[in-house]
C-alpha cells in the first residue's frame, strides 16, 4: 500500500489502543471489544501471509468490519436453518448449507486449512458472555421430562405461568368497615364543600383575609316555608302513577258495563243509541289538561279496599 503508516503488528496495537482508550462501562462492552481485537489480529495475520509489510489503520478497520459482517451473516443463516428443522443448536451441516447458499465452495476449506505459510496466533483470553439479569424470579425452573428430547428449548421462567395472586382478603370486621365508611363519607363531604366554595359565592369569617376559612353563602328566600309545603319530585311521580292507574281501572269498568248483554226489554232501545262498535266512548284526560300545581288539582277520595 502507498504511504505505509504502521506495520501489521503496529496497526493491531494502534487499533487496540484506539478501541480501548475509553474504559468499557459494562461486561457486554468488554465482551465485544475482546472479540473485535481478535478479529484485528486475524486480519493482520492474513495481510502478512499475502505479502504486505505494513497497512494503514483505516484499511485494517475496514477489512475487520467486512470479516465481522461475513461471519455474522454465516451465523444468522445457520441459526435460521437450525430453527427450520426444529432444533435449537446449529450443527456442521447447517454451516455447510449456509456457505453453499452464500456461494462459497466448501470443498476448498480443508486445503486452505492445511496451507504451509499460514500463521498461528495465540488464543484470545477467555471471556464469558454477559448474562442478562432476570427481573423476576418465582419458583424453581423445571427441567425436561424423560419423554422430551434434550435439544428442545427449555421451559420459560416460572413467573410466566405460575399463579401469583397480589390481592388481599377483604376486611370483614364491623368496626373497621364502619370506620372506613365514615372516613369516606367525610372525605366526600369535604371535597364537595370545597368544590361549592370554589365555584359559588362564599363568605369569610375574617374581613382581612377573604380566602381563609371560606363559608358557603346562604341564599335568603322570601317564603322560607314554601319548600316544606311543595311536594318533591318523587312524590309527584307517585301521584301521577296512582292517577293513571285509577283512570285505567275506571275505563275498564265502563267498557265491561257497556259490553254486557241483558235481557231487559229496553235493551234494544239502548243498543240503538250505541255506536256500531258497541263500546261506550270514554273521555280521557290528555296530558295538556293535567294541572301541575298540586294545590289547584281537584280533590280525589282515597281508594278504600274492602276486606274479603
């Protein structure tokens, strides 16, 4: 290469210092940095076998990235073929099929592995893969029974299928229930009082500070006893239902009397006056004629039930 900057060994050291300049903060970063340094050593050895005496740092980094991408793709495809055949661990056949799929001649691997000018590099330091901490732990993890092969996936964490109730038994003590109901009622009244004090007119106990101890302003009424004399909405609804039921009973009795057939000789005269339908028309009070004021309504006698 033109303008050699560092040798192959020097490029490795420079690359190692560049990547290791920042201290890794987690075990995962340490794991990946160690694997990256190993790939840089392999790329430097391959460049030396090809006859290069020196290489630029950018070139070594580019070749390292290409090799890492190639190996990652091989592992991904081998994992896909493995899972396609209902297995969890890739085998040699999966790797061979992956190389063939990527256009590589797998028959040339034994010859390339036995080449005479190959360089032997030292084994990289053993670094364990970082294990992700488990957020939840409940129960003991189950193993495969005898009828399930060992290459099948393991059982999930017990907390995913073990029932873990988080509610408590309701309190049934009479004293506790009454105290809770009283406190809830007090809170509701206090919240309603504050809402009415904020949205309506208020009066203050102190003239200097209007916001301290606000009281709901009393609205004076010209006739204070009128609310006690007027019936409530529930009573009016009950009276209307009673009136309608009495009117229906009266109409039914009139219809029954009109439809009755008697042997009286004057019945023909009465029947001649009846309409063709033979039913005496009854006059019903429409809703418009109903008086809303209870003091102006006509007096109605109470319904007396006779004892049988």
